[in-house]
C-alpha cells in the first residue's frame, strides 16, 4: 500500500487490484478521519499508517458510499477501534444488509446493525460538515453517494463520482444511472477544487476546467445535451 501526502491535511493510501483502490486519512485537530476503507486486506495497513502518522487517534470513518471496494476493511477496523461510521441516509440500508445494490442479489451487511449513523442534514437537505470535511450529495453511481470537500486545502475526495486517467476526468465504473452522475458532477463547478482525488484513478488538478468537455462528451453517449450558460452549470435532457 502506497501512502502519499496530497495536501497539508490529507494523505491518500492506495493499493492495486487490477484497478487502483484508494482511501484517505484526514488530519483533524484532535485525531484523524478515515474516508472509505477499501478492501479487507487494507485494514492492517490503514491502522499501521494511522499509528505511524502520529496525528492522534482514529476519530471517525466517513463513507462516500457502500460498495464492497469501499467498505471491505470496515469490520476489521471497527474490531480494532470503536468509532462512529457516517454515511448518507440513502446508503444506510445497503450498509446494514437490508437492501442490495443489484436487483436479485443477496444483500451483504458491511457492518452490524446500528453501526452506521446517517449524516445530519438541515431542512434544505444540506449536509453538516464532519470535522473539516463537508459532504455533498452526489447520487447516480449509488443512491446515496457523496463527495467530501476539504475547504481549507481545496481538495475534493470524490469517491466514485468520477474515475480518471492521466489527469483527465473519466466516468465512474459500474454506474447504474449515468444521467444522475452527470447532474451530480456539477458540484465540481460549484466548489472549484484545486485538486480532486478519486478512488479508482489518479489526481485531477483544477477539475472544473475539464468539466464542460467531460459532460458534453458523456452526454452525447447518454443522449443528454449540455447548455453552457456562463460556464458549465446547466444540463438539459432531450429524452
Ligand atoms: Zn462504487
Ligand atoms: Zn469503487
């Protein structure tokens, strides 16, 4: 597993299983937050890294979503450190094994009942920050997918909202609702991160610069069209 410091407060930990699989450790004032947990065989390496980092204990785990490659090490880490796990309320039934992402497939619990807490939201649906990370609801790849934005470092931890290749935005893998993903991708134009990290790919610098090209290319494939209104923030659908 390879550890890389990507900004003042954020480290990425990466392994390869045909594709890269990444989790992130975010340094807070009183310890660290783990963003996603990767595959089960990453548990030991993640815990060892947090100890070696010497920035305080693991305070909490936050999840972009509950796909197996993001929650595989969850049980082992929780056996070692009893911390709260946060995810979007729409993702919770999948994490608890009450629903399956794939129709007709047996649900698998990523953790035991009651072990996950939904993000707190205000009446308008805005999700409250957890430590220095602000979650943004970005459905499409999964029903309750979120990205995390670190305001001070201007880094977006985008999970599977995108993948990337050679610094270029690419669509996420195994995505049931690509139209929704394209709508969700507008968050990049709103927040203008300096650097974006994805779970399955490499860093993308100033991703907002590529956003309209990415959306128009993907929209063509998915029969949607983009109306560029002073930038890149409107999508209109034809079908
Ligand atoms: Zn996924
Ligand atoms: Zn994934």
